[in-house]
């Protein structure tokens, strides 16, 4: 009968929640930490200061190890704003217009000119973009996903990353959402089915062990 076993028991019996195998050349993909999401004054934004600070530490470690860093932002041109189905469902995102401040990466992360920027119009960083080709060309074998929102674009990116064959790590301090309930629910689901949700300290230790010359 449903409900006679705990969630942990049910998921363990199904074979979920096993750890991923970490590779030798990870990339850090920072999803949509643009002002449209990190500025509380934005219709789609909230205060993500803690997650931004943790992600800045993650980026420092990735840059020190000479690992690929990718940023993504959502941006729409005027024609897309009037036609895309997603924007009829999530109308607040219409404010994310090409050329506006809201689509710029939060400067607390200090994005660099030589770091890849993915401009997307869907939830996943992979959908309709060349991200998978960039990662393959960069010799990447593991993806570390940070950013916003946990229940939306982070989750979609994680799901697509594993479908492209990448083991995925999600440092919990580096992902944010507008509300705690969907944040926690999606971290649980990601950890059980798609990647490892870990502490950022674990990822920093992992990156510190790597010897990753450029391909």
C-alpha cells in the first residue's frame, strides 16, 4: 500500500540516489545569475546574495585550476517577447530584453571576457544553444552547475547535462530559488535522479585535487 514505506526506502529500493563518477576536467556552468534574477527589484528577481558569494568562491577555485567557466543569461528580442509560449505562461520574464541591464551577469561574479556566455531563450542552458559543442571541444567530462532558479533553469540544465552524458555536481550553497519549498523539492529530486547535490566545500576540495591542462 502506498505510504507504508518512507520516501528514502522507496527511492533506495528503486536504485536512485547513487553517486556520480567525477571526472578529471570539470566545467562550472553558472545559470542565469543575471540581474533579472539577482536584483530583488526585478519582477523575476529575489535576494540571492548568499548564493552569489558562494558561487564567487567556486569561480575563484575553477579559475585557479584553469577550468572552463560558462555563464548563461536569458534574453529576448521584441519579436520573441510577443510570440514565445513560455512568456505567455511566465509573463514577468518579458522584462528580460536583449540589451537591458536585467540580462547582464551580476558583476559580483566578475565574469571575464574569455569566459563563454550562453544567451538562451529556454530553461535549459543546452536547449537551442552550442553549449554541448563547447564543452566537448574543451575536453570537459563533468559539469558543476550553479545559479538560478533551482526549480527552473538549474533543474532543466542538470537534466540535459546528464542526458548529454555528463556527471553533474550541484553545490547546494550555489543555487537559489524564489521560494524555499520548490528549492528543496528540486534539490531532492536532482540528488536522487540526475546528479549529486553536495556542499560547496566538497566541490572546492575536488577542484583543488585536479591537474587539468588545457586540451
